[in-house]
């Protein structure tokens, strides 16, 4: 049994989706996992994502998981399946605008800042509430985006207590948003948290989507 199959089976038992993080990896490496049955791949950079999408099978579901600049949104909207890294209302509105021009709906996750490191992007609670107030308003113009959940990255540490605490924070925010704004929205269900080093903890804390790269592809140079 391959490592991919082992991880997929482990995740399936927890009803957790695997996003294979293929940033910096070749199309050949992606095809290896594709041929083993993996269909969801995550990329960090728009240019790299656009280039790979053009060369690889069209039934791949591409997720943009890295920081997204508003001026690059238009390049991925025609084909992207989900954007994990929405960290401002300004960006959300631009995604909606470009999706509207393409006459399509785009699934997004709101990235929240749960880590101790300042270097990581993400919304604080106040900003999260501002987006939800705007999104759920009767006259909301966000008709071409579906907010499907939250994404967060834990602190890069070997201290399991810190990681677990941060994932619990994300789950608390998810419950707060679900109950306060989207109680009747079945689409709002995803908690994208957990990577190669901490995905098992993330699953224990309620993750529905993990982003695993180095474990599947090997360490990045």
C-alpha cells in the first residue's frame, strides 16, 4: 500500500478531505499522485498554478492555498475550485467581481490568524465579523462567492499543546460564525487546518480538510 493510500484511508475514516500541496513540485510528480487517484491539489502561487493547470488533466480540482493579491485574482477564477486564503473584504469583493464576469460561483474559505507568528496572514475576530455582516446583509453584492468555512495555520512548533490550542481557537470561531450568521447554510462546513507535521492533531480537533505536501512529495529544497 502506498503512502498516499494510507493517508487517504486514514482521512476517510475521519471524513477529512486531502489537499495534496504541490507547490514547487513538477507536473510529473503531480501526475504520479494523480495516477494513484488523488484529484485535489493545492498551490501557493498564482503563476505556478496557472502554468500547471494548463499542462495537467482537466479533472484536477485546484485549490489556491497561499496569499492572494487582488490584481492576480482574474487569472485563476476561470478554473479554480476553492480559494483557502481570503484574508480581507477587499479581496473577497474582487473575487466576487471576477467570478461575476465569468458567470460562475467560486467557493472560498476565510483565513483566520490563529498562530503566534506575526508573519502568517489572516483575519482577526473583528475583521471576520465585519465580513460576515457584509456577506449576510440583505443587500449584499457578494452573489458569486460561497463562503464554505475557515482556514488557519498553527504556529510552527513541536509543542503539541500550542498547536492543539490554536486549532481549538479556529473551531470556536467556526462555531461562532456558523451559529451567529450561517446556521441554515449547509455550504458552510469546512475547517481547513492541519499540514504534514500536525494533521493528526488537526483531525482530532475537527478538521475537515488537511493540506499535506512534504509528507507526500518529500521535503522541498
